[in-house]
C-alpha cells in the first residue's frame, strides 16, 4: 500500500514554495501515521504493507505501549518516566491478547471454522480481539504520541485534544486509515476518535504526575490516571466496538454456558510470558464475570489495575524488566499465511 508523506511538503524545483497550514488536523495526521507505520512493514520506496497476523499486531502494540511508558518513543523524556502509567498496564494487556490469539483454542477455531452442530462461529473471538486491539491502539497511541511531541498544543495553544476528529485528517492519511480492517464499522462506533471526558481526565492526571512534588502524591495521581484511561478504553472504545457487537457477545455467552472448559482463561499475567505460577504476578477474572457486560467486566479491570499499581511499587525492578523485554517486540514478524 502506498503511503504518501502527507505531512511533508515536497518541492520538485529549487524555487518552488509550498504552504502548509500547521493546524490540529495536520498534527493529528502525523500522530495517526505513526500508528499505521508501527503496524506495517516497509516494502519499497514509500511503500508499506499493513501486517495481517493478529498476534503479531498485538505484540507490536504491546511493545509500543511499553516504549511509551519507558519514554523511548519519539518525543519521550527519560526524566518523566512514569507519567504514561496506563501504557505499562496496556503493554501487559496487549501481550495477553497475543497469548489468547496464539492459544490452541483460537488456532483450532480457525482450522475447523464453524463449530459442529452450528452452535457458534468460534472465529468470532479472534476477530473481536483483533478488532478491539487494533482500534484501541489507533485511538490511544496517537494521543500519547501527540502529547509527547506537541504538548504545547494538547490542552492549550491550538487546544488540539478537543479538536481531534478522524474525518478531518489529511486526505491521504484518512484514506489509508479507512482501508484498515473493520474501519467501515469501527470508526463510527468509537465516534471517530473524538475524545471522551475520561480521556481528558486521564491526560490532566499526566500533567499532575509530571508536576507532583512528592512520591506519595505522584503515586496517587498515577492510580487516578490509570483508572481514568481504563474507563475510557473499556467504556468508550471496547464496549461499543466489540462487546456490544451481537456476534461477539453471543459467542461470549455461549462460551460461558457450553465451552468454559476449553476457553482461554481471562487473566492478566504481569510478566512478558503468557503464564506464571506465582499468584502474586497475575490477576485472574472471577468465575462469575460476564465479560460482555460493562459493569461486571469493570469490577475485575479495576481490581487488576490496583494489583498492577501495587506491583509497580513493590516489585518495580521486575516490572521494568518485563516492560523492557516487551519493548523489543516492536518488529514482531508477520506471517506468510495468516490464519
């Protein structure tokens, strides 16, 4: 797929001038382009191919989240490590998505296709996870990239956070984005990236984290930031995107009733690996959780977030090491044959 550098002026003559209006739409186009390129392989001069393997996307997304937390992405500031607190949790969450997509249960669903007796299309779980992970990344990674690179125009200056709108991106960036998987339904469901109050609150807490005078206050702000961004990603993105989808939610109900014994376990494991025997390093969802129901799921999400917060304090060296390992997955390879 060609990707013209929509954010750069190109002069083919020495005396030619090209005027670019440096407005919010242009800056958001840069941010959106970052997300696309992270999930693409360069195939030639100004040519990129969006990778197809869901699990590879999930690993690259986990790596990107880890890199934002570690302040190693463009615009990062090592002196401010810890301000993007949700990104650390997000890295473990996207790693979990990769683990589920790589699980024998999901792989066999693609090999077998529709389950016998017409009970359900088991591919729905992989497609739903792939869709949710991709479009959550497309929403949240550009927001962090923008804040890192143009903080003066995030809340103040041109006040670009409030002006974010996928419909207003530079034409070539917008066209490329609209060719992404599930774009025709996903963009409208997530309101074309228009920021929610929870997202705004989350980034206001980033400012608080940056300016906190004590370690205790900083920790309090980090937890508040974590819960605000988690509220945004669960309620404003994943709920309308996949959990309200009748095919995906029906699969989850049937899984709970008929297939629980073979279904992947809902858990967050706070290592780069898919499993760990240490109960202190994981948060397992309660057995009665109805994952498609927002409030039922949020009870566990908040519990997992608080456990993560405790680990980031009590086992900081371990958590940082795991994030550094996941950060190396940034070029996780695509597969020649995808599912």
